[in-house]
C-alpha cells in the first residue's frame, strides 16, 4: 500500500488509475480505524479496481469545545489495518497540506443537516460537507463509501453530491457492531469498562423502538419517548435525543409508514455516542434501495445491521 | 459546434476529450454573449485543445427583486457567436436539468465576497459560488475563463477553487470596452441611447481615480470620493459604491501601495452597472502575476484594459 500525503500526488495517482480504465473506490475516514471502517474498505475492494482510504482528522467538523485535540491518532496502525483490508493507497495529509491558508469557503447543506446532530453540534455538518467536497475534488470520479453509523452524515453527503453534480457514487454501508450490540466507534476508546456496559443501552433502546414500529406503533413521538425512557433508566447515560424519522428527509412524519429510521445520541460520562437502526411498519415491503447493502458485502468476524435484519 | 443540454452528455464528452489527452477550456456564461464573452472563448481556444462555452441563466445568483425574468435569452444567437469564436461545445441546460429538485446545498465564500457587490446583492455570491462549483464538477479538470469585468466574482471563484482544491485553473481576462470606454455587459441592452451616454461616467470616474493613484494619491478614501464625486455630477446616474481596494483581499487598505483595484457600481435609470480598473502607485513594479493577461491574448476589434494599460 502506498501512503500519499500531498494533494498533487493523490490526484496524479488516481487520474492514472482512471486513465488505465480502473474504477476508483474512496473510503474517507478520520483514522482510528476499526472494523467498521475496514468493512467499508473491504466492500470498496470487492466493488472497485483500486481503493484509496483517507485519514484526515478534519478540524472544520469539530466544535470549539469538542475533542479535536484528544481525537485518537495512530497513522502506523491505521496504515497496517487499511493495507490488511486491501487498500492500495492511503491518503494521509497534514492539516497544512489541506489548509495551507485559513479557508474561506463553506459548503452548507440545508434540510437533512438540520435537527439531531445538526442541532446538537452547530457547524458540524458544514465542516463535514466542506471537507467531503474537497476530498471528492481531490480524488476525482469514484465510488465513495460511508457508514450508516453516521446516518445523518450519509444523508448530507448524498444531498450535496446530488445538488453539486459531483461525479461520485455514494455507497452507504451497514453499521458494524460488537457482539453485544455496541456500534463500533473510534470514540468507544474513551469509555471505561463500566461506561462501555452502560453504553449498550443505546442499542437496546433502538431495538425496542424497532420492535414497537414492527408491532404497529405508528406515532413517531411514542416511539421516540419509548427509546428515551429506556435510555433514561441507565443512570450513567445522559440522553441528547431519540428520534423516529423518514430515512430520506430525516424529518419526523405525521405517522410512521414503511421505512423508518430510529436515531439516538447520548453522553456516557463525557463521551458522546450516536447510534441508529432501520425499522419497518408492518406490511411494508422490504427496502432494497441504495441505502441498503448488497448481498456481496460481508464483514467477517463482526455483526452488521445487515446481518441482523435478514 | 455541438450543443449539449444534459449533465451526463457533457461529462461524457469532456471525459472523452481528456482521455484522448486533450486539454479542456471552459467559459461559463449566462448567455447574451457579447465581445467580452467572445474574448474569453478566443483566449480559451488559443490555450486549450477543446473549448466548451456554457450558457445558463443561474437563478441562484439573482435576488428576489432583480432581473432574472427579464435577463436577455437568445440561444440561437449565442450558439452562432460561440461557434464563430471557436467553441467546440456549448452546454445549455434547462433549469430543470440543473435543478431537478429544489437544491439544498450552498457554497459560501467569506472574505472577498463581502462588501461591494456582496453588500449590495445579498446572496448573490453564494449563488455564483454554488453554480460555479457545480459547473466545475460537471465539466471536470479544465482551465476556466472569467472576465475581470466581474472582478469580485473572479476573486470569489479563485478563492473557492483554492479552498476546495478543485482541479481547475482559473484564468482572469481583461474587460472588453466599447471604443467610448463603456465596459461591455449584457445589461447594456437595457439602456436607452441617452442612458448609454450617461453610463460613460463610470469609466471616466475610474480613469480619474487611476490617474490620481498614479499621481501619488495614497489615501483610498480620497480616491473613492473623487470617483464618487465624478459619478454624482451625472444627473441620470445613481452611485451605489466607489472603492479603491487591494486587488487580492478586496479590502480598503490603510494606504494604497503598489497594485490597486478601483471599482464602481451605479444605477443608470433602472439598470445597475458595474465596472473596475487596475491602478498602480508611482514606482510600483508592473504586476505580471496571473491576474493579468498574457501577451498572446488579443481581442480583435475591441479595446481591452490590457491594451489600455500598456
């Protein structure tokens, strides 16, 4: 695997691949790679001719009181993991390479960025949209892989690609979970053993919400309150939000009908965690649209929501 | 010349050109082509292997009370003119092709977009930055030609290309003027013969400002007031702003030193016109940076600021 740290080199390398007729897969990450990221790399390897993972802790998407400085960084380990999963290239630029001068340009996505993470983390999705637009501009035409773990982020990325006609196919991939249900996250590293145990309540709440939807509950507020009450019963965990929304608009509909997305965010100690799960009202046809993984994508040695729901 | 009206076709056509090793030149316009636009096409033809002009009256950059509906549209004439100037492709999409759904994404450029046009036309540069980012994403790697007539717009485009690492070389080209000094503009079509005569005061004011700078006036406020007073003497003309700024930051410096840009905006009847001119303090070395045209670029049968200043 070739590690590249300049914009010029990455552009030249991927242009050469495309010129040779090879399809490029891109896996943008902030590093601290875990099995969730590696499932994206493996999926990209299965579907593309050459895969580039990127590691860049994007300062634009952290708020002033968030964990930018503390965010885990270990490029050597990340490089070994990405190579092991089949990436041919790793783009790991310094901040000074990405931002030689203070940037003045912001990409803002209205609609799907509002509410939930957008409400809790002002400016977060502007930072995400801006860096993703920039990474796409550097990488050029490609398929880009994002985890459903950051479901609202995935919606923001899909929206900006559509609106700006970026030459990118966005592929959403299922959340990878530990065997006990905890969604993999680089921020899990902040948790003590006890906190980790408490954090399982997020997935429990989502499963209870999904079960209620499957059993016929169509009021999104009732489903949200059910999930909130389950999280509230865990003393170490401070709920931020629990929501039941339309997976396309990320808005709470008047009544749940068909595909539903359940999302929760909570603080466990000082660590903020998010999770989400798909649900379906009774009688709704299974959704085989582009939000869902294809049969070919498997993640060895880890449960995914895909495997759960089939 | 081939006229293309879909995003998919344009992308395929320009990808094929690049795959064949041909350099692409792009000339984004809102149509109503005049000698100024054609000078951009000719410059692009001289510097690139294949030139694509685009004609799209971008709704995003018009304010609610501006002239979007009245803006002149004549695709047949535009196509004939672009072909005559050497364009191989003309991209002229319908609004529904560019925006099949209400777009939610906005590209905002802080700094150079503030003040002057940014202050007078709220949202205008967001609309420009958004459509230019989208056109660049559709066109792919290219050299893109913009007129210095819209000097602040050119600065906005340069800034967003830098910040978002877009694979585009932005080329600024000198303003083309009629023999009496009036800068060519599609909006000149709105002027009566008398108003056209009154409008000459913009260029006169700029020339007086440049002469004052060349003669040693270093106070930007004094130069701005001089230009404002000349415009104010013309009864049919309502000044919007007159400014003397640093051409890189578009801010008024404490004292003029070296390269200076003079800009004016005014309403002539109901028609809003803008113009600008480069100036230089005494003893400053001529600026041969990328803001200035190269010797090879000539515009037949029309004066350009380039020719004036040499």
